[in-house]
C-alpha cells in the first residue's frame, strides 16, 4: 500500500485536461511514494479545473508548458511539501529520476503523443 504514481502516453489527441480515462496508453514513467511531486500534480489538476474530492485515480494532461514549469520547479526545489496516509516522504534524492521523466515526456510530446499523470493510493 502507498502512493503509486504514473505518467502515461497515448496517441489519442482527444483527451480533455482532467478526469479522462484511456485504455490505449503506454506507461511512460512511474514513481513510488514521491508525495511532493504528487502535490505538484494535484495543484496542476486543480488549476486545470479538476474538482475530484480526492486526487486519487484521476488524470491530468501534461503539456509542454506544464513540463517546462515542472522542470523549473524541480531544479529550484520548489515542489510543494505534501503529505498523506502512506505517502512516504520526498527527500531530494528523486531529482535525477524526475529529470529523466522530463526527458521522456518531452520526447513523447515531440512525437505528437499526449502525456498525462495519474496515481493510485
């Protein structure tokens, strides 16, 4: 049990900004118990109009601008402190892995794919 986090890519351009479901997706990247990144994604979800009571098993589309902003926040260590039941703790050792995700996401977006984030806890 705990916070499992996923980034997916799909070639279906018909996704909304939030709260969509895709069966035809590929796993792009995953994380385990990195709550500060999850908090950043929840903030983005809310900015894009997401209103689920719990930010769990919902999706948020990531654009190039979102990826650029995420990269800047990772490098500046500005991911918001986030905690939750069985979320674990972000400790800064995740930066290289986060930047690997940034690279993968940029590659997928450059190929014309849609990238999105979801989690399950």
